[in-house]
């Protein structure tokens, strides 16, 4: 489509035909305020804050929905426009109970910022003072209807981006309210706690419990990093104040997640109740004593060396590439990964947005790789794609599936799969053999494979590719942020003569370890990982770790063992 010429606030430029005035303003560097608009969702023109004056148009037009045309002349800051925006702001402040001094988002609120920008130190209309409730039934965040401006951003992202469609509206006019499902408490709804609604809310209507009243925009810094909760490789922005991560947000500019996060990525570390491993500890009898780094490393090296050639290092899939290289180069004995190593080539999440048939094999994406499940839900809800589950037992995607068969019944549905124009087979280690057979039998099918760990591929490339086998006399466990290990791993560790663990948390390792060496969390460590799609992504530490870095610990331990 050819470009068109537009003039905005006296600046002439060329923009693609068919885009909105708001998009044209952004391309030409002209700022237009918005409340209901967000670049990731479809515009609806609900708030009217983005009103602009278009020459030859009698009425002011919402910039977010009005298309450009060749020769169009737009004024975004005329007296008429400014008066209209102030009028809209007065209505918004009068409709609900916006007491900025007592709002958890004070200092970080789009509505408050606009009030300052347009000199709204009072308003001419009487306050409605409606009796609005606060829904605090969810664990991680609250919904305060007093602060809501009915922009419907939350409703739209839940539907358009997440595909969950938990949120909606009830009533009309001034009585309109955001509801969950069929007007049930938020905590009893189908909400999956991904927090996308929280991130796009322009006011304090949806607030993070952990970061409430923690800092205005000018009091925080943002650090972009990569979540290592699973192998999707979601981009995150860590919001930091005074050396503490107060909130985690999705990075809208980062592939493959494009701003989306799951419950673990957004809230997991903030709400983790396990005891942090902050000081090296050595077992004495049935108890633990704090130790210096030098003494703890010496004790670990002594115990591990006693095993001779029967020493094994177990590495979590959360370890960085730099950790993998240090382990492979510095430590003796075998190097094994916790979990099954899966090294198949895999298309990225973008393949899911092109599929007309999803075949999910073995894995429950809603639990293990939740952001990937969003793509599938969107495809089913909005593109008419179909979903087939090939798995045993319950699966969180079952409500979106038209068919489910067991892993041993995959051959019975090959005819259906072959009829698809673009089938995408999604799987992890549990369903790899079945998935491969399906992909080979269906011409043109693409595969999206997820590994057990965030950096399984990177660690394998560094030389840590052997799967856990057990049977060693001594183990060094590089556990990172693992919430635990399976029963076979814990049984092997319990039967060993000596176990040293490098971990961010004491549990569950305190039950089997002889030495615990603290390790930074994913908010504290830096390095690179290779996600399931084969792309190397950077992990950046946002806050300081009080102790030896993860790589330094391995290097010093390796030197002692050599």
C-alpha cells in the first residue's frame, strides 16, 4: 500500500496508508496522550483522551481509530483539543473515587500524569462518590473498582493476547463495572495469574500487592533481562528501587513472548516462601553451621575428592552458558543435567501464530510453558485454528481442544492432521518419540519443542549433555532456582557418601546436602542462555548478590579439586 502525506502540528511527513492518526503521530515523533489505547491490542476509542482536530472535519476525532488520508492536516494541541481533553479528564475524575494521595499507583499513574500535564488542580463537576468495592481475593494483586476508568485494557489483553477471556463488563453507563467470568470473585475465577491485565492498567485499579506504594516512576530503574523459569525465553523488565526488585513486567519489545509473562515469571521469585541460601553452610551432625566461603569450599572439595572417579556434577537447566563452560572446563567427573536432554531443532513461538492445527503431544502447556499456551488459545479463539491433544491424563488446554487421544493412540488421528494446511506439533521430552513420528508422517508440519530447563540446549553445547543416571559416590548439585528434584534424583543423593549443593534456596537440598554454597537467583546473575527456539538471550542481574558469583564459585572449587 502506497504512503500518504500528512501534516501534524505543522510537520509534514510520509506515513503508510491505512494507519491511524495516532500511529502516524508516533511515527512523526508527535506525542498524543492515551488511556485506553495500547500498541499490543486493537484500538476501541473508549477514553477520548486522544482527541485531535482534523481539518475539514466538523468534530474532534479519536486519533486511535481515525485513519489517515493523503493531504490530511492534524492539530494535536490546539485550544479546542486541550479544552476537550481537560473536559474528559474532569469527567473521569468525577465519575469514580480517584484519591491520588491514597492510591498505590500515585506517582506511576497515567491518569494522574495527564491531570498534571493539563493543569487539572480542580474540576467543575460534582463527584459521584459511588460505593465501589475492592476485590482482594487473588494472591498476587487486587482489583479496586474505585480507580477504574473503564478503558477495558484489562478485558482486551485477557482476550486478545492471553486468550483466556476471564474479564468482561456488566451493566451500562455510570454503573459499568469490570467483572471476572460470570461476576464471581476474582480469586474464584478462571484467571491464571499471568498479570498481563495488571501491567496494562493505566491507573491503580489493578495493583501488585508486592510493589504497592513502593516507588514512583522517577524513583525506580528498569533492567531488561530474560526469564529462566522455562525454555520459552520470555523477555522481562525488572523494576528496581534501592537495590530491590519490586516488580517484574513483560518486555513488549522482546521476542518471543512480546511482553507476555506467566505466573512464575511475573510473581514466582517475589512470592517464593522458601528460605534463601545467603551464607555458606556446612553440616555438623544433624544440624547446620554457618561457614566462610573459604572453609565451605574447602569442605566441599574434600568431600567430593574422596569419591575419586565416582564424582558426578548435576546441573540445573537454569544455569547459564557461562556456568556450563566453567563446569565442563573446571570440574572433574561426569557432568549431567537434571531432567531429560532434548536437542531437536525447534521452530519459534512465531510458528504458532501461523498454524491452523495445533497438535500438542505429552505436555500440559498451561503448567509447564504457559506463555506458549497463550498463542494456542488466541489461535483457537480468534483465528479459527483447531487444537488436538495427544496426551495421557488431564490437560489444562482441554477446554480449547476439539479432540484428545492418548499417546498410544496417535496413529488413529493422522488422517485428521494430514488434512491441515499448516500443522504445528508442540511437545517436550515426555512426548518426543510420538511427536517425531507425527511430524514425519505429516508433510510440511512444523515442530515446536520445549526442553525441561531454560538452558538445556546451551548447557549441552557447552559439554553438559549427559542425562542423569545416578550411582555416584559424591555429587555436586548446581541447582540454581529449582524448586526441587524428582524422586529418583533425591534418592540417589540420599544414598551418596557426600553431596555439595550450589543453590539459591536451602530447600529441598538441606535434607540431603553436606555443604550448601549460595548462588544468585535469576534477578542477581548475569550471562546468556539458549532458549528452546535456539536463540541466545541475555540474562542481566538487576540487584547485587552478596557472595561469590556462580561462575567464580565453580572456578574456585575446580581449582581445589585439581
